[in-house]
């Protein structure tokens, strides 16, 4: 974790501004964890992560002095899941259901790229129409006002597991039966789409 905050007090100010925790929750947690406002910010952030009050992603951003970008409508962003050609995918928590979901968003710098926005909207519409066990379900799509313009996003089921690339990196080659199973599953999803 890097930091632009000098002492825990700075960290607490940014954390309160982020609305990830209320002032009362921050004070209670600091008291319970035995933290002082004059402590170094990195150990304080690590204590909040260890206690499950923040994720590493959230703590890192707050340490950098950031307090925006943790919420999109009724979703609280918890971690980065990955990135691709059109944007970022985050693990987010649906505040209405308390479920973890995948949240795909266009990159901020692409918010004015109307061609990319059109492609994102087409992908959103197409993915919402798919319902197959081999295709990750898109629950809903939306747009909301961001700091620099409209933010387009998709909320999808969160699939926890190991990707094919990770599996190969960890264990080497697939066996023929396993490779056939994976390809069959992928083809079934593509055929449905």
C-alpha cells in the first residue's frame, strides 16, 4: 500500500468522506482496535482490512487520498476483478440484497468515446437477453452521472473460481478429457449466444 496521508487522522478524514464508514463507525473501530489519530496511516489501514471493515482495494484508495468512486447507484465497489478492452470489472456489493456481483464499467477516459459507448450498450442489450448455464448472467444495465460525465455499467453474476489461464499456469497442460469438457462448455455457451 502506498500513501499520500501523513497520519491516521488524514486517513480517517478521507475514509469518512468516502462514506464507506460513518464517523461513528470509524471512531468505534479505532477505539476497539486500539488505534490513535497520530499513528502511521498504513498500519491503521491494514488494521481496518484485517478486521474486515475495508477491503485492500478500498484501503489503498483511501490511503492515496481518494474518497470518490466507491459507489455506483446501489453498488459498493469492493475489489478490482480485472480489466479488458472496454473497461474495468469490479467485485461490488449490491446494497439492497447484500450479494456480491461483478460490475463492468467503461474506463473514465472512454466516457466520451461514442463508438465505444455504442458497443458497450450493444453488449449490454445482447448479454441481458442470454440465459444459459455456460454464459454469465447479466442482471441489469444502467448509467449514472459521474464526476466527468455519464458512467455506463453492467451488473453480472459473480463467478468465483479459477480461469483457464490460471489453471494452466498452476497445473500445466489439461488432460484430454478435461480439455474436451471445457471446450464443450464454451461451445454450448457460444451456440446459445
